[in-house]
């Protein structure tokens, strides 16, 4: 449960549903990770301490754990599904409910990887994605399952709320060490994976910043293979004084609330949790055309979904967004908040999962 949107959603889901008729135990292939501390103490966490590469002994340890008597194994992404399929003897000693949380990469589209999923899905009682577009993507690749459904993520609209006014945003920035209380503040939130495209965002910001002297950029997050490269690029930039790294934040709500624009330049998402959090916070989002973005954002209602796959396209889109007045950005953010309240509330998401878990365990 390292830092990441999927992990945070799962912890919140277990804490919510574990208050009633469901009991959860978490099994991490490697180590518990930073989000384990947020999990309610009634949910045990098991770490299998898997080393790099494939290790059959990990499947054996997982098998012994599952044989204690579980009603369902809920796997998330590919590696856990591989080990769970072996540990459950193809889903025969315990049914598997598998979740796909990320848009497929070109590597995932290779024939042997497609075949791998097709075979492993046979061990699953059901498969879910986090966006309808993901379901369509799987079907187009002929990776099908008779119980394939989208379970759209949700957001806690109480924790993530809009700032009351500009003065609250300024106060939040000051309180959290952001040295520009009155600027137009852009932000990116996430681990330093290459698919998040921090480096490209910094270059695009450098292109538009001279024409927008009131703009600043904050980077919220930690960990990931690109961390050193991104931080070095920020330090060495001619605009270093207009960028700020905030590190990992257990509670990102105030950091999102203080923004004027969230940038999701990712090349690959299943459904962006930070986009949901920004919508609930009344902060407009500039998103790349990645999986699920069009399901969250309508033009001018919560933000804009554009092709920002190149640095020039990203710079152009940033320029268009920051050229809007604060009141115009605020209006777009207000419509995003309305979408979060009516379509993507956390309670609605938790109920969708609860209904599915009951159905799969014969308790519906």
C-alpha cells in the first residue's frame, strides 16, 4: 500500500465497509507501505516480502493464508492476480474478484500479455475496472469476462471541499509553507512515475511562465523512479524560484483546495483519483485524454480534457487555462463540485462495492 490513488481508495473503502457486515484482511506482496497506517486496526495486514522477480514460494505462503477461510479474494492489477490464481488453484478454493486500475500500456497490448490476461481471467468469478472506457478497452483487445463491470471511483465530498474564498486559499498556502499566497497556483499531485509526466509539465510551465508572471507551480508527492530527475530539473530551472516541491502528504485535501488549476498530464490512468478530489474541491482540472477523463469532466464543467501528449500541446493548453480570470476558473470549478456531489460521492461508490461484494459472496 505505497503512496498512490488506488491504494488510498482501497484503504478508505475498507475503513468504510469494515464498520458493518464485512471483514477485511490485506495481503501485500512486498511490504505494507505508507497507507497501511491509515487502515483501521481491526483489519490485519500481511506482508509477503516478495523480492524482485517471480517466486513460487510467495504463492505458497498466500495459499496458506487463504486456506484460513476467506469468502473472496479481491486482487488489484496484474501481479496480485498471478499469485492469487496460483494460490487459489485457479479460483477453486476461494473465488477471485479482480480489479483493473490502470489504462493499458503498449507493453500490456503485446500478444503474450493479452493471452496471459485471457487465461488468468478464467480463474476469476468477476472482473471490474474503474471506468467504462477501461471496460471498452478490454473488450476491444478481446480480453473478456462474462462478469466484467465498471465500478467508478468516488470521492469524500466532506474532506474534499472548495475554499470559501480567495482569502482562505491564501491562508492555506501560508499555513503549508507555500511562499506565494496571492499567485495563480498550478499543481500536480502524484508519485514520480514516468507516466505522470512531471518532466514534461515542468518544460511546458517554463514555456508559458514568462507570459504569465503571476503563475506558480507546486509538486505534491514522493517516491517513484523519476523522483531524482524531476527534483533536479526543478532545482536547475531558470524558473526554480517559481516552483515548489511539497513532498508526500498524508492529507492532500488542503493542497488541492489551495490550487487554481490541477494538471493531470498523465499518459496512462485507469480513472484519476486526484481529478475526483479536485472536482470535489471546486478546483478546475486540465487533463490529458486518458482513460476515464471524459467520464469525470465535461467541457467547462470541472475542467478540460485535451490532447496534451506533447510538450507544445501541454504548453498551449496551460496558456489557455491560466489566461482565464480567477472568477472564470472559479465558475468552472463550481460546476465540477456539482458533478462530484451528484455523480461521484464516496457513499455512492461504497454502496456499489458493497452490493457487488454481497452478490459475489452469496449474501445479496
